[in-house]
């Protein structure tokens, strides 16, 4: 009996030239637009290629199948989210905990809420493409950056910085997902959520300072 082969999910090749990178970015954006317009069941690589203005052959140079393409789109989205978190943590090193809380909440939500419909669509397809593992792997980057920032705090924290950072990532991801999936996202609610998330992070970090009740 022939051995079953596992479907290839990783991109076939990584774009190294500006033109290739532009093609991949166009394919990513096209995949999002097709996903939003027809849904995940009717999304096909042919439709994505047409929307991107490239041949199906060009698309297959980078993505062997639909799942690989959607995984790449999710990874690119999370790269932006956690790239913003890492940059915010660099700016927050050595600052008071209240400022760290503000920087974190602002950076995380700014990217997640920039195009809410994309975040919502990616949540919708996440379970089909191993989104939990992808989010966990990308989140590890955020945990590392937040932990390094917390370790630079002038206050002494009662718990390991990576544990605190993991808790914060989980809280931010949970709050944002709940709001996005509710469909009730407006400028007003986004501003209120950011403020409340800052309060949550600040209160949690203050409670973790040695010597504070």
C-alpha cells in the first residue's frame, strides 16, 4: 500500500526580489478580498490569481494549495501584529509600568483594528488551517519582547517575566477577538476598548509588583 503523503502547506519558495515580493503581497491582498467577497468555501486559487492579476502558475510558484495560501496570509497578519508589539516593547524599556501598559494596548489594537473585516475573516478560517499553532508560534515572539520590557522595569516583579508576558498576550488576544467577532466595532468602541485594556494591563502589572497589595 503506498504511503500517504502529507499535503504541503509551507510556501514553495520565498520571494527575494522586489518584483517577486510585490507579487506575493498582491496575492495575499487578493486572497483577503476573495475571502471577504465569497467566503472560505468558494475561495479558489484561480479566483485569487485573477483578483491579483497573476497567472495561476505564478501563484503556485509560491503556494502549492489553498491552505498554504491562507496560512501565509494569516502569518503575514500576525507578523504585523507582533512586529508592532516588539517595536512598542523596545520603546517601553525602562519606563514606568503605566506607560508600558499604554504602549502595549495601543500597539496591539492598532494593527488588529486597522482593518477589522480582515481580522474577523481570519478568525473564521483559523481552525481550518492550523491557526492555533500559528498564533502560538507568533505569540512567542511577543512574549519574549514583553518579558524583556518588563525585566527592564524599575519595579521588582513577584513573578517570572515570561509568565506575566504570556498572561498579557492571552488577555489582549482574548479581548480583541471577542470584540471583533461581536461585529460591534466602531471608532467609539475601539477607543473605549483600548482604554479599558490599558486599565486591565496596568492593574495586573501593579498587582505583580513586590511590596504592593
